[in-house]
């Protein structure tokens, strides 16, 4: 085969390779773009759990009720940021301050702690399987990058609060508020909101209605930090504090 034919074949392969990569990029971004405007009917996390347990008599599809961000208590909006992602407005999906601290704690043998932002947690819930792996972490970072690029911070927090796992069969703020405190999410008090945020690291072991010492310590810290957190969604509607 002549040199010209080899070069032409290489160019064809490269051209089709770039076309394939571009198509994969568009296909991967499209669901993220659509969910900026459309509320997700389900998440990959809940679908995965349902499929795994569909042979059991118990119904594992979580109870959920979607609420716009401005219909969720301002206390809970602030408490979620205070407890999970205090630099939410200043980062672009990745909190490198928390990441550095987590790495340092690991090397100092102070234990392993999470450094995931609200954006990363939302990406994980919406698009990824629950088992931990480096592949899942890489895809999570990829999705978080494009969510920050294509969504507003208000939309990210709204989707997070409506899809986060708050215990066995409980998904989102409205379901959690009604299950634990028998009130709509718009009427949560500061203390109730702080308790709901306090259990998020381990919602299947911790309870906001029967808090252990760890939950009470987190609640105290969250209540202290809530005053420093922004109230996202305020420009769209004002919700009276309870």
C-alpha cells in the first residue's frame, strides 16, 4: 500500500473517530440539558434500587412529591447548604478546599470523609449507579461539570432537594417533611430543617425524630451556620418564615 493511501485511510479513521466522539458528547449532554427544564420522573438511583428489589413483596419505589424551590421552606434551603455545601455559590461543581481537607484527613488517619458538593451529589442521584468505583466518580465529575455549565444554581438546588434520599422509601423534601414532621416542606421550622439536613450523610441509620448524639451535634452546627447561607429563589417569590 502506498504512503498516500495510508495517509488517506488514517485521515478517514480519525475523521470518523472525531465524529463518533462528538456524537457521544452530544448524547451524554442532552439528558443534562433537558433536565434543566423538565423535572425528572425518576432517578437512576431509585430505578436501580427498584429493579434490585422487585422480587420482594415490599415496594421499594420511594414516595416523592415535587415542589418548586420557592415552595420549599427557606430554612431547609439554608440548612441544606449549611450542612452539605457551604461554598455552593462560589464553586463550579467542585469544592477543592473540602477535597484538600479530605485528602489531608485521610493521610493523617483521621478517617475518610466525603467532599462531594451538592452538584456532584445531584449528578450521582440522577445518572449513576450506587456502587462506588473510580469510573463512577469520573462520570459523576463529568456530569457535575456540565450541570454547572448548563443549569442555574437555583435549579441545581431545586433538583437536589427533590431527589435526595431522606430515608427508607423517602425521596425529596416534601416527602421527608410529611413523613417525619407531618407538615408540608414550606412550613418546616428552623429546628426541623436543621434536623433533616443533619441526617443527610446517613439517612438510613439516622433519624430526625429520634436523633443520636452525632445528629444533635450536626444540628447545632447547622443552626449556627444557617444565618450565613444565601436564600436561593428569593427573587422569584418570598416565603414567610414559620
